[in-house]
């Protein structure tokens, strides 16, 4: 870590200030602080959709190191093709009911991951 030298010059003027130039050398180790990854918007605990309707849910996070990676799961198993902050599935059917979560991972050198609350999806009209 290299020390930084900063200079400031005061001009003669009011309040009895005398003109002068001062140098200040700051030493120390650089400190990096990353805000922990956290949900700003988590999933609703329950969600009910009608058969044939659009199933959509989303999360929002802050902190960590963007960009973020999203991995949606249904009943603990990965859902292919769902890699953004919004889960979307057209033409919902009875097989789409279950517990959904979203795991979010940041892009830090040592990535942080958090998992959303589970949202239990019920499909009306499902037999």
C-alpha cells in the first residue's frame, strides 16, 4: 500500500488566517467492505394460480457484488431455463404445484449465496 500525500493551501483573509501550504501523508491498509447479500423482496409464502394461467414470481436483492446469478428450484430440484430474478411459466398445470425457492449468488471473488423463503404454489382447477 502506497501512502497518499495530499496538500491544501490556505489564503490570507478574514478570521486571522495566515497563508500557508500544509502536506498530510496518510498511511494504512486499504479497507474493503462489502454489504452482505440480502433480499429486498422475498417470495410470498403462498401463491395460487388457475390452471392455464401464467405463473410468475420474483425476488429482489441488494448488497454483495453484482451481477447476480439466479437458480430457481421446485421441491428442491433445479428448474431449467429460469435464471433471472423473475420466474415465469405460461399455461400452469397441476404438475406445477409445489414449493419454489430462488438461490441468488453474487460475483465476488469469494461468492455469497442466499436462498429465498419457500413459496408454496397451489393450482386451482388441478385434479
